[in-house]
């Protein structure tokens, strides 16, 4: 394909993305789902600004959009998949995608992202379709953003701003909202622009202390004032997030103290992580066929087929080119992955590029200290919708993998057995006579260990089990060893 070549897609494209996603079970997280659907944006009810340079100071408004991508590396299929994913992101944010274009270039244009000639074509496309927003499939510099807006005369945002807007819509908890706001302010700070007389709102003179003639200066400009306020707000948010993360760290330390093994479910957004959590634990958390449905981590308890207790944590989904501001802001949440004993890395087997999903998630793992060292099971989900050759290809590449369908339940029993095999081993096998007054120790053996047999005698209960070191220590204090027959 030449540099001037371009690929378009419309809502009626034969490769409609809607055919590539799955219908989740409607009976999980129904209240959360109803609430989210009740808050969908309504097109046509926003106020249009005449001066597009003011857009940094108002909430993002996404209604009728045109997508723009630059194809620099990879195949044409990779470029199409990237723009199709951008389309799903835009629709998740509440917009209507009118059309999308891809330009083949060695690298994005430093001034206008797609080059001066293509910008004029984009302007004509925006006018002909009646679009009010242009979304670029990459992160724009402040200069590129300004140049594009001056030429196309409508709102221009990039992929990072779009993802941040989706996170802002979906955040529910106090910590999640604070994390998203921090990421938004980190993104906004270098992109602040002033306009008109606002550049010198404050001046010197008598109001500044009576310096008098020759001592007057522009004082603190409006843009400097905004930057200072943003930095102060960011510092406050960081303190709040640090305080709120203490509670989760305390709970995590309590689970670790009891030596209950932990499993973290991680993976690409919309790969079916929450559905898998519901299937394993019966948690009933929100399941929505949209990107980034889960932002707040959920921890639930489950049992292996042999009865061993472990915790399962659902985490935020990842995406290609996940904004570094979000990785930084959600670092305390992502620590659930690094502190886990086992990671269930969920991948959508029906996705056009599942290998790309795996690579994108592992790139984020590399940014989280210790996450790359945790044992990993690749869970190929949505098997009921996947092509067999795709499943075979992933299974061949990922040796420690299993094929499941969280929607139908296929493969879940095999997954639970695999989890049991790869959880930290129970090193201590005991055969002890436990007094009847210490039934709590028998209960802990059921919850935290693996009970092989129980024999009730006149003196107490003979417990034969495999246990963790903490329970072994407590047993040795009150129980008597029994000789094997």
C-alpha cells in the first residue's frame, strides 16, 4: 500500500466489530448494569462552542465522530484491528462513529499527525458527514492537537483522552474516581492553553502591594494559575489514594498472614474476566459487553475440587497503548497482580488478534514490579465463539494454557483442577489427635488445608491432613501426634 493509500470503514462494514464480541449472561451484576445503562449519554443535547481552543476547560463531548489512524508498522490487518478497537472505544464512551480513515506513513507527521494534504481531506470528510469530533488513534502532542483543531474546526481528541473519558464514566468507588481524576490531570497539565485577555488576569501595582510605577508586572497569568491549581489538586489526590490503599494492603496482609493463596484474574479489556470470576466464585459482579466495565478490584473466595480455600481478585482490563498516566494512577490497584500466587491471564479466543492481546497485557505486567515473576495460566476464553485453528495456535504457543467458556461453563472444572495443581503446595502432612474442645483447628484444616481423613475417638478427633506452616504450629501446641498403623 502506498503512502497515499487509505482504508475506510462504515457502520455497515462487513467486518462489523459487533459480530466479534460475545453476549454475556444477563443474570450477573444486574443492578450495576441497569444503573450504567440508565446513564448513557444522549446525542444532540450538548452546547456547541464557537471557539474550539476552549475545549480543554470543558468536559469531553463525544457524539458524532470520525476516526483517524496512522499505519506505521505491522500488516494491514493490524491497522484495521487497531481502528476497529478505536471504534469500540468510541462507542463505549457514548459516541456514534460515522467513518474512519487510515493513512500509511513511516511515522506520524510532527505538525498535524497525518500530514497537511490529508488534513484537508479530513476537513472535507468532517464537513460532509456532519461530524463534531475527530478521534486520532494515538497520543497527540499539544502542537498537533492545536494544528488539527485550527484546520478541521471541530473538537479533536486522541486515544489517551478517549480512554481516560471511559474510565471517568465507569469509576464507581471513591478510590477509583480519585485514580481516574489524577490520571486526567496528569494528561491535562501539559496541554493547557490560554486565550484572549485571560492570559494576564492578575497584575502588579497597588493591588500587589503598592510597588508603584516601574514595578508593575503581569503577575501570575491565568494559565499559570490553572497549572498551580492542578498541581495542588494532584498532590491532594496522591495523598488520598495513598491513604485509601492502606485498607486494601491491610486486607491483603491479613490474607497473607493466614496463608490463604491468592489468584489474580488479569487480561485484555472485554476478554471475559468478570464472567470468569462469576463462574468460579458465584460473585455476581457486573458483566457488560463493553470496554473497561470493571475498574474497581473485586476479591472473592473460592475452593479447589479438594476443598482448599483461595481468593480470586478481578482486576482492571488492559488495552493496547494503555496511557501511562493510568498505569501510574492505578498502580496500587494493579499490585493485586504482583502480590498474587498465580495469575489467570484471560485472552479472548474470538478476537481477531488474540496474540496482540497477550503481548499488550504482558507489556503492562513489565511496568508492575514483580508481576512478571508470578506463575501464569493462559485462559483462552469464549471457546464457544472461537475458531478451532485459532485455539490450536494459541495453545501451541502458550504451553501452560487451558480452553474455557465462561458463558457456558465448558472447561471450568479442568481449570479449577489446574489451579489446584499450581497453587503453593501444602508442605506439611500431619496425623494428630485433636481435643474435642479445639474444633476451630479442625475447621481451619478444612478451610486452609487438605483433609485426608477424620476419625472420632473417645479422646478426640484424629486428624490426617496436609496443612500450612501456621496451622502446623498451632496444632503442635495442643494436639498429640498419632503413630501410623
